[in-house]
């Protein structure tokens, strides 16, 4: 029996991903994403990625919440995606920042 294909994986989203892969520089990326998304959506995506970066570096949940104003629930969800998601966060973080062990998912004490 074949694997069930996820709804978000379709011709339109694949075309979008191919276009994103072809973006030539930061300025073009900024202009493209600003045309594609609202300012609020861009900020939200940036904050989620910041949380993922901080988790990857082992920063405690409370410190992340203080720095980003994200709720503990959102931070925990991002931690779950970082550990058991599709591997996208881990792949780009390792490529950008090198290998760092990700915490067990337990909330760390405040530093």
C-alpha cells in the first residue's frame, strides 16, 4: 500500500519551493517574501526560526520566552518539530551553525 501524500505537498507548493530555491540574494528574498506575505506573517516566521535557533543552541525555554515573547506552548511545539518533525529545521540549522546537540525536550532551568 502506498504512503498517503500530505495535503500541503502539491504542484503549487512545489513550484513555490522551486522559485524560493532560485532566489539570488537577500534583497530579492526580502522583496519576494514581502510581496508574498504580510509584514505580520514575515515577523511570525522570523520569530519561529529564532526560537528554533535558540533551542538548537540549548537556550532554556524561559530565556527564549523572555527574548521572543513567544508562549511556552509555542516554544514546546517548535521544540517538538525540531526533534521529531520532517528534519527541515535540523538540516538548515546544522548547515548554518554546525552540529549542536538538541536538548531532550525537557524544559531547562533558567540560566
